[in-house]
C-alpha cells in the first residue's frame, strides 16, 4: 500500500514527506473515505509485523476483519487513479477530463 501511494506521489510530483501527508493526499484523491482508516490499517500492519504475544491474536484478527472492507474498497479506486495517470502520461487527449473525474 505504501509503495503504491509513494509511486502515485512520485508520478504526480508530490513532495516526499511524512506518511501522514501521503495518507492525507490519498484521502483527497478519493482513494479512501477517511484518512483515519488508512492510518489504522498502517498501525495494524505494524502491530502484526512486530507482534509476538499470542494472547493478543483474537483482538488482531477482529481488527483485521473490521478494516479489510476499507482496504478492499480502495483497490478499484487506486486502479482507476493509476489508469488515469497512465492515460495522462501517455498523452491521451481525454486524460485531463478523466483526471478531474477521479
């Protein structure tokens, strides 16, 4: 997820700054309903990557189940945004109109 957002920022010539700034830009682009979802997903990812306490696994599983719909809903939005970027850089005459719709 972070790699994709970084790539979009690079293609749109956005500054390389904090994760929070990247998350807020993703929300402005309409990729997520609210930036808080993406922040919670990121925090959960960090917890999973560093968690060794098996007593917290039920809570982790519940959090994953709760946040999965937001992540899955973002996939077609990210794909559409990426397609619009490809059209824009490929010189498609309709790219400006498409980018405004995204």
